[in-house]
């Protein structure tokens, strides 16, 4: 259904507004057929990067490539991209089929081809039965499917998704995540750049995630790599909300406050300071290896789990444990623990430039 396999390459792309750099020397490649999520907080530069690919912002320096083509100087309609934004941007006076056909008419696709391609795109997104309806007659999730169908109908090599699910409620968002995953399986040649601040969306959909902060690329890797072995404290905290504890490294162990903790220390010299990273769901309650005892400061019931906050030597340690029949009371002393293999040691001062 696409114009052919094409990826995206940012070659040291910088974007600035009024002397304020909003995207700083981005070097990143999205492989043909890959889903790359740009993940980061508001103001991190992720949407600016997507808009640079779309042609809506012009880099102050650097080049943008789609496939082998340098598209930096091309207008948006000549880049062969489809784009979906969070506001749907459907024309309220046009029926669903006409909304989907709009981009093809703008590209001057032969009139005889348009009905078949509209039907194909609506079928692909599960909206074939709604072709004659107006946007006001659709739910939010259905409107977003129409927006995706419109983007796919032009047969793009690259699909840009800018926070496409943020306007949906939690149940619709979960369903649309499954639909987007299915679409990717059915369109293996389309390269997708997916902007989100939601780590669940990124972990669920992406082949790789590029973590952005303060206009710079901080980390990039598969969801499993970034979750299990983050390189930086920012990645560890933003992707999965890790416990981060300042430690001093010994041989095969680290010290945190008065506790000696057995963790892998490969590549970190004894005597160095570092940050110990361990995910809350890997922290257990009660005695065990690498035990830490402190004061319970908060207990949150989350249905199937409890999240416990335990203050140890002035630091909060979070533990996500199976729902407790009798959770500890606030102010009570509690011991938590984690296995050595579940900890990652982050060297002090590691950045995206290392």
C-alpha cells in the first residue's frame, strides 16, 4: 500500500526560535519499516523533531533525509508522508469517505483510483461501515481511526504520529494501542515516528525509543534495553520510574548509607561514586538479599498491587508488591530487598555524549 520502503535520518538537526534552541544537534536514524518513539516531557524537543520531518519547521542547521532523499528544503506535500495529530483535524462538513479522500485529491491522484483507495484505508482501520457518516456522529476513537485512514490513503513511506492518543480516555487509548500495533504488522514497509510523553505507549508500540530532554537526545535503544539497562539517570527515572540511590563502589558491592549491597560492578572502579538503579516491581517486602530497613511514609493501593514508599537513610525506596491483606501502617518500620541481578549501576556523569 506504500510508496516503497523509506526510513528517516536526522543529520545534526538544530532548530531555534528567537535565539532559543529547541532541538540541539539531533542525530538519529529510523530504519525502514521501524516504529521509533520519541519519548520525553513537554519542551524536550520531540514534537519539534517530528515537525522538522513533516516540513512545518525549518532547521537552523543540519539536514533531514527520508530514504535517500534530502527533504530539508522540500515543502510538506512533496515529502511522501502521512501525519496524524491528537486533535484529529477532520473537516466537520465532509463525510468520512471525503475526509479520507482529501489528501489524495490534494495530490491530484487520478479520480478513478480514489474510491478504491478510500475503501482500502477504511477497511484497514476498521471504519468501512462508517464511510457515509460525519465526524460529529463518531466517537473520539473512531475519529482518530479516520485520521489514520486519511494519512494511510496517500500511501506514505513515512507515517508521523504526534500524541495521537492523548485526547482519548484510558479504555479507548488501550484499544487504539492494540489497533496501531496491528496496523504496523499489516504495513511492515511504513516507517513510523511516534511522539509521546506516555511511556506505556512507547514501550508497547516501539521497536526502539529515543528519549529526549532539554532539546537533546538522551538515550536510544529497544524498550527492553532502556527499561532493563538504562544508560542515564534521566532514562531510568523517565522510563519506568526507577529507584535511584547514590552509592560508593567497592569490589563486587556498593555501600548505601550503612548498608553493603551486592550488585554487579563491572566497568566501575572501586572508590567511585555511582547511582544504583532498581525497578520498584523488583523490590520485595521482608527479609532477603540486599535488605534495606526504613520507615513507611506512604502506602498506595493500586488494585492488584500496593506501592510502598520506605524512607531509608533520607531516600525514598519504592516497592510494588502484590496486594497485601494487611499493608504496613504509616510510620511503621519495614524491610525491603532486591536481588543483585536486578540492579543496574549507573556511572556518575554519564550523558548522551558518552
